[in-house]
């Protein structure tokens, strides 16, 4: 479906930010409870991991939560989580929501709204969310590596367009808007299941037995930057995050250095901005 006229990001008040974090912590607490009950290992990623290590909680200007699981654990979670989730929660995947356009999952809070600019206008479930990413074995050098790298760039963008999302690209560019319009028209004739199957193919290109590296194939980070050495991951350790503890990588320093450089150094004030451009926010039952 086409996206309606582009909305403007909301200016969140301090009260909005506090309410959003309370709702996100409710999601994280439930996710942690379910994974513990099912015996499934997950770990903090991206800004959530950085926040846990540097701030013992949320990065003060951040607006989301990110966790990850190795592919086998992720697939098992997708098959079993609905039997354990409380009624306030919805686990959103391409299978559970026919309008959803991401190849990673989101845990949503029912009775709320938190819509970003990219998915504005979509009829998908739009509750306050946390992101749940699978990590897949990274393909070794050669054709499989080239294919995985190429499909990482192309695959999720095709599904974005099929779902009616805006691509996470430079704003205000006429060339980008023209390309999106042309490609969106081409994607419209492709069956959604075909795009999903095509996108899933590159998750199986890495070695199946004891891969040396893992990669997050559905994030917007650069392929090599979002790579995890196998020895960085396990054994997991739990660290403080606000009033709870959450699992983190065995070697968070190595990963955070690869992604952020000198992550102990705070960015300049002009770069302390939220990750998502939130255009709709309603705390509903969580207020």
C-alpha cells in the first residue's frame, strides 16, 4: 500500500520519554521471563548493549530496545513464544502479522501506539515495541559471501517496499524518492511469500557447524561492522540495566569497539539523537 503524506517526527517531552521507557522495560521484563522459562539464550545488542555497559540502563537520548539470538534459538523462540506470552503482548513476525515488513521480530505492547516515519500508514500492529534480531552464520569468502552480502542489502529492502514502508535512506533526496516509486511498482507484482523466501535464502549460506563468525542480516548497519566473532558471544553474562539485569555478550568490549569505536566517549551534543523518528505515540493501557 502507498504511504500517505510524510509526517513530522514528534518532539517528545521528558514525561513522554519516561513513560516510553517504562513501557519498554515492561516488554523487556516479559521477554526475559519467557526466555528464561523456555531455556532460550538472548543477549543485548546495539544501543541497548552500549547503554547497559556505559550507563547501566538506557542511553539517555535513545528510544528503543534491541536484543539478539543465534538463529537456532531465534527459530525456536518464534515457534514457542506465543504459548508463554501474557495477554498484554504480541510477538510480531512476517508470519504473525501479514502487514509486517521486517525479517526480524518485534515484541509489541497491546493497547499502545508507537509508529515511526518508516512504517507510517501501514495497517500492521503498531504498539510500543522492542526489536528481536536473529544472528546467522556468516558466509566464508567466495560466491556465498558475495551472495549473502548482496542479498542482505537487497532482500529486506524489497520486503520494506512490499509492506509499504519507506526505505531507511537519506531524507529529502529526489533521486531516492524516484527510485523507491519505480521499485515499489515492480515489487507490487511479486508475491509477498516469494520475497520472504528469497530473503531467507541468505540466512542459510554460512557454515552449519561451528561458524567462526555470525552476522546480523536484517539490521541497517554495514555488513562487516555488524559481524560477531563466535568467541565474543558465549558464555553470556548478566549486567545491570535500570532496575533489572539482562544477558550480554561474553566480550561486549570487542563488539562495541567494532561498532562504535571509542564507545566510552560520549558523542557531541548535536549527535545525541533518538534512533527512530516517532510520528505517533499513544501510551493507552500503559499510561
